[in-house]
């Protein structure tokens, strides 16, 4: 006998403007509780001390998480020059220090090497797995690791302000898997002065913007009420980067059962990924082939 799922079948996205001092997992758990939802997840971890967009997916929207995590993201952050820390942010112990400080021109020239397709080594305190263990767990035990570098696409990286000789405020737009703390660490090393992240804010992530996010105070104040549910965005928001193909009535029925279904199209190429809709609601995501969508994700609402 199948086990009865706890909670309600809530589907959609809730954009939270995460405060500092709380983990991404704790935010997801609070949102899930507040909406009494059966299932929840998030599209990209933020460090506990980081703030900004944390998009929480509920129910069938969790199937669209990859389309948000793969999208570009924008971060504002402050680099503090002169010290390198164990965590590459202000919460870590100081590993080394320097009295050297870069000029604005020094920073502008150094930033060029961090744009485009680059290679980046994650921080020692990160969620990267090492032989089945999380790097941050090993780092807390004092284990020094040679973490493998990974690809990162940086669309833009610019200096917004220079409050004083010790600090520079930067803006970065990057792809999936970027560590802002690594950018600060590597920039400090490239400049010969060392550096770490003083504070970090995710301004937007894919289709979600911090200006549209609600605070945790609102989540708690409106918990278990219809008022909180009114902040939900439809799961289709996460699919805006894919072409939409209206399904025929018969095609929609077949797609809901996980079978290839007929769709209407005029411009989607054979083999292109798209999503099928029935009266504007997503039915499935899949591959378009000769008038049909072959689904790999089906939405049951």
C-alpha cells in the first residue's frame, strides 16, 4: 500500500529574500512548513551569511529546478583586501595577511582574467563532495584538500565602487556553479594583496529577482494562511527560456500519461527541447520530434 504524503499538493515558486544568518535548507524547511506543502526544494544554495534571492520550488515546480540552476545569476559583493581566511569570507580564521593595497587601475586590469570561460577551484569550506564526504565537513576536521578546478562562465565582472583602500564592491553575472568566495580569494592573490568576501548578495537568479522576494518575517507572519499562497508564482516561470508548444487535446492527454503527444509548432527545430502547454499550463517538458513532444518531465497537477 502506498504511503500517504503529508501536507498539501502545493505547486509553484516562492521567491524569498534570504537574510544573513540562516541556511538555505532552513529557509526551504520553513517555507514548506508555512505552506503545509508535500514537497519543496531550492534552486541554488546561498551561504548562511549571504543574502538575496533564494527561489523555493514547491510540488511539481521542483521538476523545473534545473532550468533555474542552469540560468545566469547576478551577485553584488564586497571584497576586503589584505587578508585571506579559511572560509574565503569574513567568518573564517585569518590564514595570511598583506599590507599591499591595489589601485583602481590594478583592480580593473586584474578583473579581465576572470571574465568569460574560466577555471575555478571551490573554497575548502564548500558543499563539493570528496570521496563521498562534503568538503566543509572535512575542512572543519582540519583536513586540507586539493579540490579539482571546474569550469565557470562569467558573463560580466565589474567594480561598482571603491569605498576605501581596503574594499571594492563588485558585480558579477555568471553561470551555474560559481563560487563568489573563490573569485574574491583568487582576485586577492592575483593582485598580490590577498582578499576575501566581506558580504555577498544574490540580486537575481534566472527569472527571479530579489526585489520581488518576500522576507522570512512575512513567511512566518503569513504561515498557514491563504495570504502566503498568494505570493506563489506558477511553475511555468522557470520554463521561460524554452519554447512553448500548445498541445492538442489528445496530445495533452497522452503527455500526461508520459507518452509522446501531438503539439502545434511552426518554428521549433527537430530535437530541440521545449515544453507543451494545455490552455497555458505546462503539461510536460521534452524533445520535439516531427509534430510531437517526447516528454522527459511530466507535470501532474
